[in-house]
C-alpha cells in the first residue's frame, strides 16, 4: 500500500514477534516485517482487518436472560443488551460482591487461562488475578495447557521446575550446532510453532539453525506422525501418535542388551535403574521391551529402532521432546522415559548431548540469554488456597464437592458460582467443548473481558470490551528474547473499549478496594515504575537499559544479553560433581525410579516409566472411530486470535484437515472436498487436504477456529475441540489429553 504524508509507521511487539505498523486516520492500514527478523512470520498480515473487524465488542453488554431474571440458561443463545459503562460496571460489581458475601471467595473461579497480549503491564491474567486478590481471592489454576503434565512430572525426575529448565538451563542452538551429531526429535521441532513465543520472539532463528545443521551433516531424525513436524531435510520416522514411550523403551532395550548402556553414568548420576531394569528386560511381566515388541505398537520397523539406538550410543546424541507428547493421556511417560533413555546413553551434562524439551514448540527455546528480572505487575497473594489443575475446569464445573487426585494430593472441587475470564478463550482451548458448554451453565454468573465476540464472550452473562495492545501503550519483553520494545498506542480504543486495568480499577473502586488495586497510580505511571525497577535490576547485573524516554523515542533496543560463548549445557556442573551440585530431587540424582511417585500408588503413573496404552489410539481403533486425530497449533496464527479476519478470506473456512491419500480414497474423499470429522463426542466440518506427509491412519485438524453456536450438530468452522477427550493425562499430571482422540471422516454435503 502506498503511504501518504499522514501515515505514521511504528514498530510493535506481539507473541509472534515484532512488526511494523502503518497508521492513518486512527486506523491500522498495513503491517510489514521487522527489518531485523531473518524469518518473519505472515501472521501480522491479518491484523489490520481483525483490529477493525465487525466482531469487535463495541459496548459493555449483558445477556438478556441474565439481565432480566438472572437466568442461568440461555448462555450462548440469548441476545445481548448494550449498556453504558457505569451501569454495566455497577451490575457486575454488585454480582461479584453478592457471590463473595453469600458463597465466599472460594466460589469465584479466576484461573482465567490464556495467552492474551504480549505487553508486560497490560497482561490480562496479571490484571484479573490482582483484581480478584484485592477483593478477597479466587480459585486459581496450576500449570498450563502447553506443559501442565510436564510441570507436574519433571520436578520428580530432575528436581527442577520445568519452566526454569526451559528458560535457564537447556543447551542453546549454538551448542547443539557445535557438538551434536545425532538429533533425535520426538514430535519434531516444528518450524510453524517456532513462530510464536510467550511475550514475543524477535529474531526467528529456528529454521536457520536447521539449514546450518544440514550443511554440517548432522543427522536429524523426526519421529512424528507428520513429515512437516520438522524442517525439510530431516529423516522421518512416521510414528503412531501416543506410542513414543514404547519406541523409547525399545531403544533402551537395545542399549541394555547390546552392552551400550553407560552404567558408570547411571551409578554416579541417577537412582533406581535397578528397579526399572527388570521391567525393561521383561523379568517382571514376561514382556521384554524389544524392538520386535515395539514395532507393532509404534509402527517403526524393529531394524530401524536397532540401528537408531546404536547410532545414538556411538555419536554425540541430543534427544528433544515436543510438548505435544505430554498433551496426551499418559503424557508423563514419554517425558520421564526420554530422561531415562538419555541417562542410559550417559551424555546428560555433555555439550550437545542428553535431552531437552520444547525446542521448536516456541521460538525462544534454544536462545542462550542472560536472565533479567522485573517488569512484573504484582498479583498480590491469593487469600484463597484452592487451585485446580488448569485443564480440569470441566470436571470442576461438573463435579462440585467431588474428590480428585493430583500429584500426590487429594482435594475436592470447589462449587463455583462466578467465573471471571480475561485474556483467554476456553471455547478455543478446552477439550470436549459440547460437554464444557453443558457444564458452563452451572455458575450463577460468567464475566468476560474480551476485544472480540469470541465463542467464550458469546457464552458470558456480562461482557466488557477490552482494548487490544494497539490501543494502549506498553512495554514488550520476553525472557526468551533479547529485544526490548516500547509498544506505542497506535490508534484510539475501538468502540467503547477500555483497558483491562481501567475495567478492574472501576470494579475494585465500587467494591471498596480501588486504592488496593491501583496503588494510586494511572496505567502510564505503573509502566514507568515497573520499567524503572527493571532498569535498576538490569544495572545491578551490569546491563545497560536506556531510560523510558529514550526507549519511547527509539521504539526498540537490542539488549546485550546473549550469553557469552556457545557452551550452555544442561546439568554440566551436576555431571561433573553430583555430590557438590546435587539435583533438587529427594536423592539428589536423576530419578529413574521415584519413591515419591511410587508412594502415590497411582496405577496410571507408577514408580518408573512404563508403556501404558492410551484409551484412544490406533492400537484400539475400531469401526466407529478408526483414525487418530492430532490437533496441532495453527501455522497461520496464534490459537484463536485474529480468527475473524482469517475466517473472512474466501475459502478459508472450514479449516483444512490433513489426511493420507489412501485413507481419503477408502472414504471416497478427494482433495478440497468438504468433510465431516466426527466421533461420539461431536462433529466438525473441514476441508480435506490429501498429503503423503502424514502417517496413514492419522488426520490433523489444527486448533483455532472459533467454536460455532450451540444447537447445531456440527461445528461449521472446524474446531477440533468438539472431538477431543476431556480427561487428565493421569492422576499425577492432570494435564490436557487433547492429542488422544479417535475419529472418522466422511464426505459432507455442507448442510447442517
Ligand atoms: N485440541 C487442542 N486444544 C488445545 C491445544 C492443542 O494442542 N490441541 N493446545 C492448547 C494450548 S497449548 C494452549 S496454550 C491453548 C491456547 O488457548 P488460549 O490462550 O485461550 O487461546 P487464545 O486464542 O490465544 O486466547 C486469548 C484470548 O485473549 C484475547 N485477548 C487478547 N488480548 C487481550 C487483552 O489485552 N485483554 C483481554 N481481556 N483479552 C485479550 C484474545 O482475543 C483471545 O480471545 O489452547 C489449548 N488447546
Ligand atoms: N503458529 C503458531 N505457533 C504456536 C502456537 C500457535 O497457536 N500458532 N501456539 C504456541 C503454543 S501455546 C504452544 S504450547 C506450542 C505447542 O507446541 P507443541 O505442543 O510441540 O505443538 P503441537 O502443534 O500441539 O504439536 C506438534 C506436532 O506433534 C505431533 N504429535 C502429536 N501427537 C504426537 C505423538 O503422540 N507423538 C509424536 N511423536 N508426535 C505427536 C503432531 O503431528 C503435531 O503436528 O506451540 C506454540 N507455537
Ligand atoms: Mo500452549
């Protein structure tokens, strides 16, 4: 688009990176890649249309049935009445006050999971949590949909918080480049997912590293149902979804039976191998976990498994595991077993050896940066002690007062009367959405702050229109990135939208907690205060950060925080001297057998890693649902964000489902056909894309389409979460099991 004199161009930041924005007459008119990004993403292209889209929430709105009679039925079906801000805020504050006085703050669910926006101050989750804490607290959530299961299991194995492992310890790409000879990637290293990172990734470098690996002759093995789960040029072992643990066990069996296990390392640095070995060798159950045993389970030929194991032992080998593997039933097992396999190889603590998690899952993993602290808006302490594992929200709403197990603890679900959501879209992210819609009718009131009429906003009683990051100023910065941004306010708020901060300040004031929530500061004053704190903390680490006025003028700076030297290596000091630098596990060692987990007595997560067949996978697929559905992240955007603009593109909806040509042929499906993807839980419409880059028997339908209106028997846009199972990964992790789903496909004539 040609720029005229009135066009202003600024840089802003987002979860998918930095980009330039052209603004004219108060509207975003165009975007362009950030000049310093070697592999920019196309996601910002849809931004101008989305920000000014007709589906923006223009006014505070209250559902008619709730406004008139406080009726709980009709969520998602009723029309909404627009109200002036003051009136809507009065009504919401009265309702929150009523619930906390009548039922206590334990009746308020504010877990409010979701990615919201990338700015540091206007971080919607911090805002809603601080507000709820300032009025007496709320039921919170533990973990994320991304890594909830890993966050529960990995501290038992390595004695480190899983996210800390990710941020502070794992080998950087330069280390892998310099040392690794064999890169074995369970679930791949997905270039499309590396476009995105929590808080932003400015230089998208993941794909570039694979070009360098190829040039160096590194052998990269992509063990995943889709070839595209790793960059081009990698070997592809099309594994059956949900079966990686069996494959890892077979690799371990080869090591042990061929004398390739590093027992010296196991003795020095691990505990419990002697309790795991009888299971591996079949001495306890009569089933040795050989490659021949694994072949029919995972679909990888036994001879391939043997050769791979030998190569892994003979070369510097780095194992990576995608987050998708633990977003599945028994997701604890491949995570734990990958650590055991790496321990048996004896390379943990050597540069470019051992195991790492989430490379490619988000863009910043593999960047070696000095850690900086600060710029966090305090959420205060939560006076309510109750938390649920984040992905158990459906169970919580369905089973108030019922007991459940989680990571060694037995608790009961609270009786939720009010849900407050800001910065997330549960009708995007949760599983079995038809069941969630039923459960969602239980609370007295649902309040949502949202810029767009998402499926969640449509299922609320009170909706407050929130600004997008382009309508307010903020600071952009991520722990996995070395850039710092001033995110200027680019346009005035669209419609009557207000910042989450302003909405919560007004609600808090009405509930007598205004000063507590705001601390007497305006948004701009908070940004300056948090920035100055950050700057002082950085200065204490000898890192110079410009003052805020300079940053505002410059728009962005690159911080000198790339770690010196390429050799960041996970657990190197521990390997060197495990007595002097013990891990945080009870034994101080890597736990191949965990007495703690064993003591929980869970049959779905016993004391050492085991192969447990999932409830739904190709090993038990029948006539009713013969295909395994994987529902990966969308390549063209972030989750459900900006969906309205994509959905408007001709032919873009319903979403594309990837199917193997032979599976399509067996169903009379041709490329481009409309199809129905279905199982006993629901049905979604999609458009077939035939590809031999997906394993036979597997279909892939990405997440991100907005869930349709209730009352239709098929989701018209292609939301996979009408099909997925809503069960925890196990009693230990209780994470999301989204990838454990069987379905069938049929041609669809397009009628409802
Ligand atoms: N089947 C299946 N389901 C999955 C997954 C899967 O692999 N398969 N993956 C899961 C994972 S890992 C994740 S992280 C989740 C993602 O699920 P979510 O994080 O819930 O998805 P988003 O679409 O990013 O939702 C963010 C919402 O915040 C809104 N928003 C943006 N900025 C602001 C703001 O400033 N204020 C307010 N109030 N709102 C704002 C956006 O419009 C959007 O509706 O999905 C999960 N669901
Ligand atoms: N463009 C874009 N990037 C994103 C996001 C986005 O919405 N858009 N979301 C971000 C978020 S919040 C997260 S958490 C990460 C998620 O990162 P991941 O969890 O790693 O990604 P997914 O897209 O869920 O799955 C990646 C691939 O895993 C494969 N897979 C599924 N099940 C199995 C299995 O059992 N075994 C094996 N070996 N492979 C399996 C599938 O083929 C799938 O394509 O992505 C982030 N990156
Ligand atoms: Mo995620």
